[in-house]
């Protein structure tokens, strides 16, 4: 039977289950990555398993998120991460080496292998023909221990690319167009696989941007074939021996097919406050702009920055605009500094060049001014994510961003009438891995260093026969993990201290939530559709669990957050009839009188609204393995044999 590329890689790595859409499968993981905002907790969890050394082909710990060192906490976590990597056999990417997704594609990504990362944008490496999936840190820790990664077999959505891109149109515009068509829920339960004659016309940089932002579709991952463009990239990275040609079989089919004619695309832009609020740039041109940022793991390659520099040559940033650029890695930084023009042009034009880190994309500095319009080449524009709650953040290509920086208003780059920049990646990239520390042959004698902010790992209790509590919070559709557990310079340093970070749960939605949850002894959250979209941050499940949240009742869930809730013993349930969502209000007292036996038997769950004297049914799609996790109070308890936590 002919197979598409996704099926080929899954089949090669299949440990259990069958490749039927919706059925649970377990796959072998070749590589893992973590970053420091999620990594500290992931390694605490790995240590709790008692495994002496990682069992993957290649695991890498990156420091790229918590880079502001305003006190000891981030610096302490960095020391912990470096020591734990040496002790357990991981590569360690030092602060300053770059953003995990940029560095991993440069130095570690291998076509045909699997990658699991504790960051939702791990699918970036799908641009190189990997099956790269984002997950919660606990799932990554279990994969490092050599266990399979479990997921529901996705449907494969084939995107047939025709033609080639017109001048000033980029891979960013391809993925924005896909978001316009499919929305942020359109990829849930799907792998997005690109094929067709248009693939060959896309540079590897364009492919990385497209697969990176596939996360905004809610997709399990996105993948491109490994072809001559892939080979050129790996040759340039001095890794040609890791290349292989990979593509779908000639007669392979897809569960669904969508066609995009690249010739017909134009510059696109996502409006506040969602990556799918996409329109052509020309539809919103003329809006005054106060900030422009080019960078993040989405668009921080040498090509992206060189294009911006070319457009800025002999010009200056508009006086009303603050313009920042972020090189995605040390390699990119060396290239823009060493080619004799790129960095010079940017500095001369008045650009602010930031360190190679996530930075403003996660609200770690460069918050816009009050009510400002900020145009960013990033992947997310959720309300408040920039650090300024009333800022209006738009997403666009580096070309469109730079045009806005020059004019001080939203501008279609075609309207500048500039010569189209010609930027060719070199045949060989400068490779200097002196900021990558390889693991020693044995780390048994290396001490793991723990700062005072690293607190013991909390775990849930085993599931009782019944649950009772009040609705602590009722929210609407598309609640993101940024809503649940904010990022930013104030909160991120607390990632290894769950009692402290729990004080910020739902801070931007209802700042009284933590106090109410603790005073009520826990309870329930009521959510709308696509609850938990966005980041892979497991703290959005772990901190609510610490506050006593027992279950989340929603119309539907985003994939990673749903799995994280199960991993930490919180019951994620959906309504048998969505209209029942309207019948429950915040503050209502709810009861699940037979929850343990009903979960164990796989039946629907009886939910009584004690306040309104009514009863309704909740449903679930748990596998037998997930039921066992929930009954035990989460994955760590299950690994330990079902012991109860604190």
C-alpha cells in the first residue's frame, strides 16, 4: 500500500497500536529537546524516575527563554540545567548559543527521525523532513527514559503546493493564508504534509517558517519532503552524511487535500489578537505603527535578517518606530556580523539588535508602549503576550515588517517600489559548536546543582470515588495557555517553584482565581471550544492542579494541553451536548458522584449541578492507558506505582 511521508516515518517508529486515524499509537522517539522555561521541571520529573542516563539517540537542553537575570533565579536554573545535562548525558546549549528551534535545525535535525520537544514550536524541524512534535515536559522526560510517546494517530492533511512565490511574498504568507482558511482549530488531530511541484521552489528557510507556525493551526506537526533543498542545507551545515531523500510514495493518498497556488498569494498579515485573523496587508495599510520586531524562532534566520538589512540600506527607521531584530542563533549572528554589510546596515539604520534568544516573543523585554501597534514576524499575537495588555500586535513577514519600520505605518512591501533583495544562503555556513557542550561518557560523579528557588515536585492524589466542588472560573472559546499561565519576565523565573508560580494562574483573566481556588479547596474550570491552545507549557496544568483544580469541563480541547491535564491527574471532559455549557455558571456547586467507577468503566460521566438541581452527561475519549493514568493521579504516580502525592 502506498504511504505518504508522515505514514512512512510513523510506521518506521511504531511501537504499539495501528495507524488508523483516532486510534492510540506509541512511537519511538529518536531525539528530544527542552528549553529553560519548560526544561527545569522536565528534568526534575526525569530525576524522579530514577533513570541513570537518557536513552534517546540525542537529547539537547537549551537555554533561550529566561535570559533576563534581574536576580538569582534564572541564573540558578541555568546552572541546574547545565549540571543535570552533564550528569544524565545530554548536550547543553549555553545561553547565547541561540533559540532552540533555530539551533536544532542547524546542528541536530535529521530527515526521517522523530523529535519530541517541550515547546509547541518543535514542529519547526519538520521543514527538514523530521516528524517533530511538541509535548509537555513530562512526556519528554518519559521519552528520555526510553519509553514510547503516545498520541492518537492523526489524520493526514495533504497541502498541494502549486506554482512559485511572487516577489515580496514569502513562506510566512503561505502559513498565514493557511491560517486564514483553516483557523487556529483547523489542524487539531491532523498532521499537515506538504507536497506537489511548488515544494521545490520553497527555500528551507521558508519551510521552517511554515512548519513552525503549523503549531498555530493546532496541528500535531507539519512536514516537508527531504529533497535537494534539504540536501543543500545539510551540506552547508557540514552534515551531508545525515541527508536522505524522503517523500510520499507516488500514489500515496491523504485523508484530506487542500490546494494552494503560490503564484496567487500576496503579502498577508494577522490582526490582533489571533494568528488566524488574517487579511491581505493592503486591507489594513495606513495604520500608524509604533514598534516593529523581526526575529523569534519563526523568522530569525540569516536570510530573514539579510533581507531586512538590504531594505534598510541607506535608509533610516521612521522616527515614530522602535525597530528590533533578533538573530536566531550564534551562527546567524556571526554571519550577519561577518558578511561586511548586514549588521552594519541595520545599525546604521537605527535598528536595535537583541541577543539570540526568544525575547519579546514571550514578553521577555521590548513590551510595546500603551495601546501601541506592534508589527512582528513572530508566531503568536495573543492578547497581553507582548507584556502590554492593550497593545495591538500584528504578525507579518520580515519584508512587511521592515516596510512598516521604514514608513511608520502598515505598508505592503510592494508599494515601496524597492529592488527585490537577493539573498543567497552560502554554500557553507560558519560552524562553530563551542557553545554546545557534549555530554561526558559518564556523569555519575557530576553534582547536580540546585538553587533555593527549585522546589519539590508536587503530584496529584489518586482519583477518589466522587468529586465535588464549585465552578471556580467560566471562560469562553480559544483560551490559550498564555491566559492560564502567563509568560514574561515576572513569571518565567518561577517555573521551578510551583507554589510561587501558581499565584499567577489566570492572572490576566481573573486575578482573584488563585485565592478563590485555595479558599474553596479546589474545584472545576468551565471552558469553551479549543481550550488550552498555544504553548506546550505544562505549568498551565501543573499549577492549577496544585491549586486543587479537579476537572476542566469544556466544549473541546487543544491536543497538548489535553494531554498535560491527563498527565497531572486533572480530568478533561467535554459536553455530550454543547448547549449544556450555557446551563452552568461560575460559582455553581458541581458533583460527580461516581466519577472513579465511571472513568474506569469507560462510560460517560454523570455531572450534577447541585446549585440548580439538574443533571447532565459529560463524555471523554480516554484510552485504557490514559484511564490508568487518571486513576493513579497522573503519569508520575502511575510510574511510581500509584502512590498518592501531596
